């Protein structure tokens, strides 16, 4: 299923991705640092929610208390929780 997450506190404004069970694919960021975010999207393609959370949660960007990778970790965690609640 495709999910859309509105980011908070980052240069990117939205993240879309597919979630099949606990596997994340097709991550796309709107806005932000284009090359870096394409790289992150490629690296996490096929990872599980737990792997993404473990690797990306808590990463900050400059003076901000979050980052695009941290927002991705929050997004997939939230989507996975919603998916589990709907079972």
C-alpha cells in the first residue's frame, strides 16, 4: 500500500513510499536536497521498517532537531502501526 507523510521541520515537505508487510519500497521525497534524498531512497529500498528505524531515527540536520532521514523513520513507523491496527 502507498503511504504519504507530511514532514515537519525539514526542507522536504512530503515523503511517499510503499509498504508491503514490513518492507519499504519506492521512497520519494518532495523538496529537500535532491541528490542526497535520491541516495537515501535507493539505500533504504527493500529494507524493513525496523532496519530503517534503527539506522535513521534520531539523525539531525544542522541546528534542527530532526532531518529528512529521521522523518522517513517516523513515517514508516507510523504507517506500519496503522497497517497493524487495521488487521
